[in-house]
C-alpha cells in the first residue's frame, strides 16, 4: 500500500528537509518521494491539524513478559502497543521466565519479535537468572544481538558484582542499565517517604534509596571507565549527581518515565494501586524539577517503563498490589501534558536522536530512498484512550476514558 502524508512538518536535524512542511510518499517501507502538492489517487492519505514526521522513536525500557508471563503481555501485544505509541524500536527487560540470561533466550525473544513494524531489541541480563549473585554470559548475549545489559526491575545491588559487570562490558563498549533503587532502603516501602506517606499511614521509600545507588554506580563507572545508564530517575538529588558526573567526564546517561513527569504522590490519596510504581512517584515540587531537567541536558531520553500487570495483580490492597504502569500507547500525550512548553525538536532529541547515540543504533534520516522508520504525530489532535480499544493486553493505566492531546498516526 502507498501512503501519502500531506503537509507534515519534517523534524529531523539530519535531513535537508528539516523544518519544512511537505508531502511524503511511503512505498514498501521506503520513502519514495518528498515534495509539495503531491497527488496519488490510489494512496492512503494521512492528514492532521498539526502534523509532524520525525525519525522513529525509541523506548529504552519496557516489559513484554514473554516467555513465562504471557497472561500479562505477549511480545505481539507489546509490539502492537509500541507501534500505537509511535515507537519504531523498543528495548525489553530480561525479567521473564526463564530470564533472558543466555544466548538461546535472546535468540528466542528476537525471533518472536521479528517481522513487526516496531523493532524489538533485547536487554540481556547482567547476572544469571537476574539473581544478582553471578555474572551472566554477556559476551554470548552480545554476539546474539543484545543491545545492552540490565537486571531490569531487580537492579544489581552488590557493588562487587557491579564493578565486574562494568569491567566486562567495557571490552565491547557495552552499556549497563540500572533502575536506581537500593533495595536495602526501599524494601517494604509502598510510596515516597514524606508528609503524604505519614498522613496516609503507608511505609515510605526515602529519596536516598535512589541517590545512594546512583552515587555508588557513578563512582564505579568512573573507576572502570565504562558506561552506565540510569533508567527512571525520579529525584532532584539524582539529577544533581548525574549532572556533576557528566561535567567531570564520567560516561553516565539517564532517562525518565512519562509518569514521573506527569504524576505526583498526591494521587495516592485514594490508595489507587495503579499509581504504585518503582521508583515511587515523588512530590509535586520534585516532579517540576524533573520536567525542568528535560531542557538542560541532564535527562538524555525517555523510557516508558511499560510494565504490564493483569487485573489480579492490581485489584487488591495497596500493600499487596504489584508495581508498574503501562504507558507506551499514551506516552506522547503524557509528555505533552507534563511539559507543554517543549517543542518537537526537543522531543525528537529525547525520543530518537539521543537514545540512538547512547546505545549505538544507527541514526535514521528522512530522505528520498531512505527507510521509512519514521514516527507520524499530530500534536493538536485529541483522542480518548478507550480500554476496550487498547493494543496492550494489560489494564494498569490511569488514563482510560480520558481525552488526551497528541495522537500517533500509524501506517
């Protein structure tokens, strides 16, 4: 099928068409033509109020639960959700059963994810069975195609294991990804520690549970000369540490989730487990600091932390509910609502250009005869996220039935 995108602003600093409003023709996965007032009678036409075409977006951390937890999400349903959210590439965590700790499991997941419009990349485990005790065969997984390495939702706690892992991946310029949560200080906690947790009578997770791990791993990264990426940073103290380390030449980068940018701990007043996430939602003041860090170069990219849960995992007392929120389908709408002052050029940096550079993926450019690995978004379009029309298999989103602004147009 031929696709004709009408009067879209091209947002791509690597393209000679950057900043221009033009028509784009896509045929068989390639950009066939770019120009003004193109007419093709047999083409499917895509139009919008405030239409943009960008290099394809990347989600640097999501969970598709397969193999082992297909009742929550499958690779097929996850990739469909990613495509609906405008992502042309997505990194999946190794917290499956069996965990992605060997070459064979990497190959299995990649094979299951082949042939979809969204390209699946595997985060191989740092430790065997993501238990944090012994290094996994990272070199084998790298050879099989692992994009980077992480223990996902169970970040490496042992500094001895962490330093060995950093030294190991340095040999092939690999990147370690850590969710910044120190379990010794967060275990048993249900939400951000502070006045709200005291008032609600819930055990708290202090900011220091995040910042101590960030500080430790920055120093280990400095010591080894390796690379680390913190995914899901949520505190001003973490941002300050990362900002300082960058100035000192440490190879550290970070990402933030849409829900940490949009939501704050006050939403837990109703004890709704859909807002139970890790790291936890912070105060409104801290949320605003995260938003500000999008524009000063501290935050490098966006990670949805799309973490599916089934009904039974969330429909119980807050204390026993499992952590996580889905967000791939609604990512851009959440970002726009959280930071309406940010223009499309900056979103393209955060969603496409920087993650490609950090993780060694080739930059894509909007050019004639180039691959049509692009994201099409109407910034002004409104839509309702209907639960029954969702692409993901999961139900743990607070945005169902809400009107959102910023719609992805699929092709």
